[in-house]
C-alpha cells in the first residue's frame, strides 16, 4: 500500500452533514412514523374512551345553604361549629337516608353502593355545599337527589351543630356526564412518540452502517488515495495523472456487480490509449493476485452504498499480504443528488442557472 498508516474504522469523526442529508432522503419514514404513532395511540384512546366507553352516567346536583350553630363553650375565634368534607361524606350514607332512598326507589341500596353514587363538595365557605348524585340511570339519580332534598332539613333539626339547612338549587333533571375525551392530544402524543422512536432507530441504524457513500470516506476509513467518484469533475484529471506513466492498469472490485462493468467501460472509452483489465470479485477469485502483481497499476473500484468498510478492509489486507500496491481508488454507483448536495455543487449550479435566466 502507498500509505503505511493503520486506519481505525471506529474513530471516524461524526459527519453531521452526511447524516442530515441521508435523513432528509428518508422524510417519508418520519411522516409514516408520526402517522403510525398517532393512529396507534390516538386510535386506541378513541376505542377505549368512546367506542367501548363505560356505561353513560347521569348526575343530579343539589346546592344547599347551611346555617351552623354557635358553640357557647368554644373560644372566640372558633365560636361556630362546622362539618368538614370528610364528616359530610360519612353523614350522607347513614342508615336514616338509606331507608328513605330504599322507600323512594323500591329496593334496598347498601352503604357501599350509596357511597359510590353520592359525593359532597365543601368549598372555602363551609355554609354552601354541593351534593352530587351520579348513577347510570337518570331517573335513579333524580330520585336519590329528591330524597336528600327532603332529608337534609330534617337532618339539621336533629344536629346541635346545625341551625338549619336550606336548599338553594334543586335539580329539575339529571344531566349526562360528559367525559373529558382528548383524542387529538392522545394522537399528537402518539405521533411524537412514534417520531422519537423513528429517530432513535434511524440513528442507531446509521451508526451501525459502515457502507461507503462519499469518496472522502474511503480516505478517512482506509487511508486510500482517492481519485474521485462517478460524476465528479476532477475524476478524469486525477486518473490521467495517476496512470500517466503506466500502460497496463487493472480495475479491481470487492465483488462482481453491474456498476463494476460500467466502470470498466467508462475508463476504456475515456482513456483508450491505456490497456484496461478487470478483476471482479477479489475475494471470490483470490488466484488473480499473481496477475495483479504484474500490472503497471491497480485501481480499486468501491461501489457506493453496497461495499462495506469491513469488506474493503478485508480486501486491502489481502493485497498487503500479496504485496499488491494500489495506484488509487474510485467510488462508483454514487447517489448523484447526495453527492451534489454534500459538496454544494448542486446549489451553485442552480444559482448560476437562475442568474443566467
């Protein structure tokens, strides 16, 4: 080899520009990942909360005003008695109200069932209280609420802490409890999760990908004298200079492919004064090494997007053992759009074209 330096494939610097350009080529994958995540999470949320939602519930609310009694034995700052929310939630499921409700609805309701149906809310003003009755039957919710309307004033008469209870707002009918369904938010969250997972998978896949896409990767990874890539303006001049004093030149590839034959045809037509020979599949036909040692020059043809660095390094090791010296290397079968965008030539050409117009 022309360079004796040992190149470490795993210490290649991260090429952010190449990464972004290759990710932009896969824009549709990001869109599909977003839509897939949105459909999976948003659709699942919709099925659970809308299509197969639990039985609808109906609520009847009672707002009452309570006049608490004054405790003569208490200190001046705590002269008025009051019940907190916990106490009220215990009172509203007592045996007395259970009996009234059982008579009204025609069947016995246990304390556990009643506690599941009825709840009370005590705001900052403990005199104003809301009692909510929630069941799966609107008539049952309204019937239970009516029982509380009749029972609360009677209940106040038997409690020393209360002077009176007055019903401020009485329900005319039970209303349907609207579920807080946020399908759009669930879909958005699912889309973002899908997009994040897509980015992670593509990132890890890109890190594990050691295929060659740019001519500079041949130099960075293997220390080869790179003459250029298909489509680059400097390729012909670099090849002409490299083989100026050589007549018999061999083109060698890591494996047989259509691109390799295209390369041979290109060099034969571009430099007809030289004698070009091809040796396809170096590792498949290692016996061709003796022929390569007798050639004036040897140019390695790497296929872009196909040949991996591990395979190329294996071929180079074989050439070192066979004492075959490479004249240079070319990269063929390149993605021309990627090549132009990476080196900026496409943007310059577009700008010049617009300027001429």
